């Protein structure tokens, strides 16, 4: 996803990939199976999310959030 400057309230339409999954360009590892979500198939939605959260970029992002919360 290209870098964009967004203001509060702005939205960017994300198109699903060939597997029907949309992934955040801001939050690594946040990927949702659109069809399963629309069908309330939460087992599939969660399985896709868990799989997506295994990428190294998600781990680094989560670590950066944890470090930002920790007192200096």
C-alpha cells in the first residue's frame, strides 16, 4: 500500500487479494478474510488473523508498541 497522508475521518478502500483477504497497510499482521467475515464465519476469520500475525513485521510492530508503553 502506498504511503498516504490521512486526516481523522479519512478512509482508504482496501481491495481483497486473490484469496479474498484484506490486509492493513498500517498494522502489520491485521488481515481479515472478507467473505468469512460477511458470512459470520468467525473461525475462519480468526484462523486467517492468527496466520497473518506470524509474520516478522507483526512481531516488530507489537514489540515497538510494548516499548512505547513501558516507562523509560
